[in-house]
């Protein structure tokens, strides 16, 4: 009778296999880690070599700004749409009023034209229509003013697009720099980046260098004697 | 009857030019022309007669500050009131515009009442109203 325990042999084999697997995993992890390290070093050296390290820092600062700019666009377009729909609702209410009053006064005139004039119905109607028309005109002006979001968001979009284009351009330069020697490389033209003016204030809260409404502009100019 | 005043509206966004033009018309100033940047504005100002300039700042080719500077350097144009209507809200920009001779400064977004008030105030100050 054999003294060998079959369960024990099986456990040892399993244990050995697990150890081997663990070794393989460890080796793979180390290899991946080393590769990542080499890539990071290569990226770091390339960025430094290209003078891009500082730019990457700038991007890191600008990306959250781009996010808040996109939020600003979403807010402004949302507010404009809301404003237009509200003004349209109010203008339509005035229009309905004019339409129903016209029908009512028409019926009164058909029934008894003299009485319609004598009792003041016609004059009241004229007065009411004049008032309603004025209100409709105000609503139309507000609808027109709401379109200013096009200018404001357009400027902000241009800035975000500019940032994306700059990052893309620098990444292309990086790719060219790190490409294998025999890889075909297409030359890219490097247009100098011309910074624009600041444009709309996306979030002026807590920034003492900007104004957030017209009254602050007037106060500032008045304080300077203009 | 006083002569009708002629306005030049300078902005790279056509939407904003239309808004300003319509608002001026509603305020009684129907005679207006438009330019999409400072270069075009300067050409129009030198080739025609205007009484008032409403200008954006952030524009391609020639921005509002450069336009203002060119206007103030030109003996034939320097008397023209220039009202800046812009999204540029930095205090240093506002001060710079005033120092360069801008007649007024409006930050976008603005209201009809603000534009009307500023235009009327400038015209009254210049004795044109």
C-alpha cells in the first residue's frame, strides 16, 4: 500500500501551478510597468525636447476653462431659447386678444353701428388694439435682443476651437518627433498662435479685474472722471 | 428740422450688427451703415460721411482699439464719437478705451434702454441732439 497521499500530491501541483502563474503575472506586470515607464520617459523627454512641457501645463490649466466655457454656451443658448419662447407666448396672447376683440367689435358694428360708436365701443377697441400692438412690439424687440447669444457664444466657441487646434497641432509635432526614423513624415506648417482678446466673461464671480454688468462699467468710468 | 444723423455699426457678427441697427432705428436713428471689421470701417469712414460710430472690440483684421486709435489720429475723423459695444469686460480694457478717446462703453449683453441712453447722452454732450 502506498503511503503517498493523492490529495497532497494534487495540492502541491496546484500550488506549484499557482506559483508559476503568479510569477508569470508578476513578470508581465513588471514588463508592462517598465514599458509604461519607458513610454512616460520618452513622452517626457520628447515634450522637453520640443519645449512642450510648459505648454502641457498650460493645456492642463485651459481644459477646465474650456469645460466652463462650454457650460457657459449651454447656459446662454438655453436662456435665449427660454426667453424667446416666453416672449412668443406673451405676444401670441396679445395677438389672440386683438383677434377676439376685432370679432366682437365687428359683431357690434353689424348689429348697431350708431350704438357701437355712440357707446364708445369703437373708441375703446381702438385704444385696446393700440396698447396690445405696443406690447407685441416690445415682445418682438425682446426676441431680437435674445439673439445676441450668437455673438457671445460664437466668441467663446472660437476660443475652445482654438485650444483644440493648438493641442492637435502640438500632438502632431510630438508624433513626428517620436516617429521611427524610416517612417514617412508629412511636414506640417506651424502657424504662430495669435492670442485673441478675452471675450465674454464666462464666470466673473470673484474676479476683481472684470466687470459683470453695465452699472460697474459706468461706475468705473465715472470714478476716472469720464 | 435737424439733419438726420448717420451711424456706422462695426461688428464681425452680422447678428449683432442687425440688432444694433434695429435698436437704433427704434430709437429714431434710421440712417446706418455696417462694417464687419476695423479695416472696412476705416475705408467707409474715409470715403463717406458719418456722425457716430458704434464699434465692437474683438474683431479680425483690425480690432476696435486699433480702429479707435486710427480714428483719433485722423484729423478728419477724430471728432467722431465712438461708442464701444463689446463683450470685453476687463477693467483695463474699459480704462484703455476711455483713455484712447472712446465716447462710451457698453458691455454685452446689453438692453435697448442702455444703448438708447448712451447714444442720447453722447449726442447731447456733443450738442448734436
